C-alpha cells in the first residue's frame, strides 16, 4: 500500500498533532514533547484508557498504518503498537477478557499491557 493516497509525497510530510487545552479558549501544540509526531497520513484518533491505568491513551489510524500510544502519565506517550500483546484480528471477535477498540476497518485486541 502506498503511504500517500496521491502516490507522491506532499511538500510537507503529514504528521500527527496533539494540542493541550489551556482552559482559556486557547490551545498549545505539545506534539513534539508528547512524542506523538509520527509521519503518517492520519484518518482518525480515539482517546481511551485501554490498559485501565487511569491515563487516557491514544489510538491513531492512518493510511496503511495504525499506532497505539500508551500514556506515560507525565505528558508523554510511548508507541506500543509493536508489542506482542497487540494483535490484529481483522473481522473476528476478540477473545473473552480482552479490551477491543473497533475501527471501521478492523478490530484490534489488547491483552496484558
């Protein structure tokens, strides 16, 4: 699958952005310091606590790729997509006891994280 829908890279590579709400009607771009600046053509993002540690994690879907970021609880995130506990079960139901994040294309099952 080509990383860009138009089959040629744009002048500026696409990447994720994460903004912190300052509580006064303004936002601050914290993408770099949070560690979520992956160069992907993003499609959607889901904010949920997948590992039940009390911190909201991020699941970002993109063209040909999806990234699961675990919230470290200190304003930074770690990409845990490649961890063995995350496996793509495209089109199948997840086994009992697993948390599932459902996207339009696939079901991702998470266990033991």
